[in-house]
């Protein structure tokens, strides 16, 4: 007899009587052999842990597999928590799960209880039907023509076949308990994989209540709530073995060991990833992440090669950099006196002091930059389109084609079911804090520049070995501001997570998919502002609203003057900002991901290391590991998407960014694999047919990257002013850059500088004297005495028109190519589309034949004789016929 408990429909749990739940011979359940905390049970003899395999994933009888483990400690609220556990575990038993408790005296620390949970066949079959789990019913007999020519070239990069394809290929269909004989059930104990088993058990745990029927408090439901209030300390499925050796139990497949050996070691970095084994062990959601990360890393290889070529081009054309030669020469740069860059504390300076930065800027600010910016606009489109095709193929191979319709919408969140849906949300934002931090970093840059300029006016840093001559006030300000900004980013990250989760919880999303998508959008918007604001400032605001001597612009009416760019441009400062934030984040991220879990596990298991191995059971070993958490994968995606923004939004300023990202990702794949395999408890398996909301975020960033790179080349780089000068303003009419520096600097009369802007006594260098009557500044304005004194020259408007024309032309060209490429490349490969259609047809055919044969048997048993009707309503076709496009 089955009885529905809780809400009708959707996500209700099914309560089963003992005769229904435990009628299977292999999974017979004797309630006397199970200890459920809080219930009077027959006392069990203590287990002999010396004889018990430490890798055992079974109950004491050695037959029933442990599908899930709950742990708890006794504390001061023991009575209240014990009552919750008693009610909760009693309801679990009513649903049909089997429990076995390990007393605290048998645990390594002497204070932790472990409740082992086993799901018998009846429970698995019932909830597999509810969740529409796809299971095999026939071996796939569609021929596979995927062999590539010259396949032997990839042999060094391939893994053994049993690792790459751990399971045969089958035709699958949603499980139907009433048609169990239709499916290939050879052994009920192994028919459902361990990942499917723990997913079903977690589905039950998250919906089982711990209140009395007469109380009716529906808010008291689910393991998540019990973990939050401390009733249980942990809930996790077990790893199947230790990661460094195979399990001694012949029934264990030791997939964890195989994953560590062939995937989680760094020296396997050149090998392909065993995606099918990852999917089998951890579930489709984690499998999709590593598939995406691997594909992203492969595509980065092409961007890294082109970026490196552009960087080498900048080095090879070093000697052709005419404007840098003029800056560094004594005849030009040595005779040009520049106006002070800040009030009071900054003196007059000569142009040739920026010699080094102008040479460095040329490595990134050259013709190759324009080509690389256009290339990356096309690359990002190819990456996204080819990923869609790869994702479609994985959907087919992993039976996820109809996942969205069949399953995701069925799984309501327990929090949604128990909370009132018309609750008003009091939205709060952290915009004010974000803006305050941004303004704070900008104010720091403005204030500290004067200090650095004053300290370095006598070239005090030149005494520093090797790097001393290269340190300038601009460089010191840019580097320290970038470092401070990076520290602020890391601090704000801690707060953004809690705010984003809190706001999302307040919205009470209906499904898990909706919850994740809402959280993704909120968290990404926070991080977008957090990570990219400083780069946007340097790229699009610094040096753009400065004014001119005698009429400088100040930040919000304060006494902090807006920053100016070097005569060589702001691009090198944007490069510095990008390198520090990007590399700092990657290095810190890898340390956080690898070192912190390792140290915590080392400290947590220090007592266990003093005991013989046979006393350290499988559930105790896993209990001492770190919890991966529901947001574990979310942070992995976020880290990579932020990196994706760095290599697309600002790549015109730093062509080596894809190379740094490639090196990081090669390490990242193995670090993620290592920590997931060795340092974390086994996550609950979850299904996902795509990377979710991250796909739309990547699409948005791809479009935005075209705009930002066009603006960087036009307004941050000096590419356009140089081209306008060469083609329209070169005095000799030659196609060269001679005289460009003198042409790009305006003249100001020193006597007209207001007293508030003039340097204090002693701030100017020793070579400055009263015979110097004019100074130069970076702009295109008429000199003093002209009819249009200090107003913009016609060349300024020509350059501005050229910049706008460049942006419009480049954006339209790249967008046309992007949309054409996106249209040209179908999202689903033709062979996959054909196989999906063919498989759907065959599934319907086999199901029809099954129903017809079943009907014939029923008719014959009722004495009506053989059925004379044709068992096939489909046209006769050869067994291996496949649609033409598939072949």
C-alpha cells in the first residue's frame, strides 16, 4: 500500500508499508538490525573494526550499500535536537529508507555518531519513476562513424578506453516502475549507479519533515534546515575508495582511484579529461563544468598564439618607434619642459624622464594591437558557437536532451514549498559601498601621486639596484594603486557572497534552476563592478577630463586634481592594472583552492593519523574532508568568467593576457580535479544540461568586448592621433612620425599659471630657472596670444572624428562577422540532430512493441487466444538504417 504524504502532486514523498518496501530478497530489511536514533531499538553488538574493511561502503551485513551518511554530536541542546532527529529518522524509515547508526564509542574522536542510510530497490524504483531517471533498455546498435583521419597523432594525449568510456552505450528511456521488465535489469543492486542512488536519497532527505502530524508545521522540513540549526553536523554520500589505492572490496569499482590516477595529477596536464567517468562518479553538473573548462582552455591556445605573435611584433618593431626616440633624445625630449602634473608638490620636469615607459608602451600600443582586438572579437564568437555544438553533443551522449522538460521543472525547492510566496522583499543594494570604494581608490591615486613626485624629485630611487632607474611617480602610483585595489576586491568578495545569497533567498525562487540563475546574475553584477571598475577608470576616464594649466579639473570640487596620462599614453597603465589584478587573482585563487582545504584537512585529521588504518572507517575518512557545498561549482564558474572578462574586455591593452589565462587554466583543471578528488567529500550528484545562466553572461560579455576594445584602441591608445598626424599633419608630407611629439604637446605661458597651481619653492629640479618661460602639456590647444587662446585646435576635432569613425567601422565590421559566423555554424551538429531523431523514433518503436507483446500475453492468459493484429504500426525498416545526414 502506498500513501502520499505532504502536498499533493509535484514534490510529495511516498510513504510505504514494510510489505511494499522490503519485499526484495536481496534487499530485505530487518528493523531490528537497524538503529535509528531516538527510537527504542534492540541493542546491537559493537562492530569489530579490526576485522571491518576501512574502505567498506556497506552496512554491517556486507550486503546493503551505504548511499548516504548523516553525522551529529551531542551538545547542550541534546534533548531538542534528539527529538528532531528521532522524528526525522522515523519519517525516513516510513518512506522506506533503511538506517544503521554507528555509536560515538566506535568513532575515531569518541563523540560523533554516524547514521548510515541505504535505499532499497523499492524506494529507488519509486523515486526513479518520480524523477524520470533515464535508464537503459537496449544496447545502442546505431553505427558510430566518428573515427577521425590520422587518429594515431592524438594517441599520446588519450587515456585508456576503459577510463574514457567506463559504461557501454545504451538506448535509454525514463524509468517506469510499472514496466520494470522492459529495462535491462540484470542486478537490482547495481542497476542504479551510485551517483543516481545518492541523488535520489538526497531528494528524499531534502523533503522529509521532522514534525508531528498533529503540529502541522510545514516549515520544519529537509536536511538543509537540520544542518543549519545544528541537529546534524554533516550529510554526504561516500567516496567509493581511497584516492591513492583501489578498494579491497571486489564490488567497489574504485572510480575515485581511477580519477586521481588519470585526471587529478598535474603531470596528466597534456592528457584529455575522462569526462564520462567524471559524469558517472560526480554527476552531469560537475561533468559539464569540466567539459566547458577543458574546451575553454583548448580555445585559449589559439588566442594565446596570436597574442604572443602580436607581442613579438611589438618587440621586433622596437627600433621603428620614432616617437619614443624623440622622447628619449636630448635634442627633443631633453629640451621640452613639461608643466607640473599636480599642484604644489609637483615641479617642472623634462619629457625624456618618461623614456622607459614610452618604450614599454610600444610593445602593446602598435598596429598589431588593432589586429588582435579584431581577432579577439571573432575568436570569442567562435568559442561560444563551437561550445554550443560541444554542449549539444554532450547532451545527446549523456541523455540530457529532454532534461529541461522532463525533470528540472518538476523539482520544486523545499524552501519554496514551505514559505509564503506573497512575501514582500525588502531589496537592499551595496551600490553606495561599491562606489565609495571606487572613489577611494581614485582619490588615493590622486593624493599619493603628489607624495611620490615630491619624494622622487631628486631621483632617490635611482640608487636601487636594477629596477631603480625605471621607477617613476607614475609607475609607483599605478602599481601601488593596483595592489590596494586588488586587496579591496578580495575583501569585498567576502561581503558580496552573503548579500547575493541573502537577496536570492528572500526572493524564494520556485525551482533549483531558477535559484541558481538568480544568484548567478546578482553575484556576477557585484563582481563585474568589483573587478573591472579600476580598469574602466584607467581606460576611459583617466586623462580625459583634465583641463589645462590655469583651468584644471578637480574631483568633485575637492583639491585633488584629476590624473593625467603620460605623453606616451595611458595604455601602459591599463596594462599594469590588468596584469596585477588578473595575475593576483589567479595566484590567490589557486592558493585558496589548493592550500586552504589541504591545511584544514591536515589539521582536522591529525588525531586519526595516530591510529591504525583499520580503525579509520570510510565514513570517518570522508567526514574529516571539506564540504564542497551547493555553491562550490558556482565559484569555479565565477572565477573563470571573471578571467574571461579580463581576456576579452581589455585584451587590446595586453595581448599576453590569453597566454597567462592558458597557463593558469592548465593548472586550474588539475587543481580543481585534485581538490575535488582528494580534499572534499563526494558532492551530491546533480543533473544539468548546460552551463546555465553563465552562457548568457558570456554572450553579453562577448558583445561588450567589441565595444570596449574599440574604445581602448581609439581613446586610450595613441594609435589614431599618430595616424592622423602621419596622413594629414606631417609637415614634410612624408609617411613617417618625425615631429609627432612636438605636434602633440601644447604650449602654456608659465607666468599665467595661478599661484595655487604653481610648485612650492624647492619642488622644481635644479636645472629649472627663470629663463624658462613656457611649459608643455598633453593636448591640442592654441597657445597664449592666439585669437582662440587655449581652445581646441582643428587637429583635435579631426582626431576626435577619426576616433569615432574608427569605433563605428570596427564595431560594424566585427559585429557583421560575428553574426555571420554565428549564423554559419549551427548550434547542434547535423549528426547529433539526426541521431536524436533516430533514437527517439527507435525508443517509441521499442516501447510500442513492448506494449503489444504485453497485451498479447494478457489476452492469451485471459483465454482469448493469440492476437491476430500486427505488432508493428511503424513501417518496416532495416535494423541499422540511419538518417542520411547522420551518415
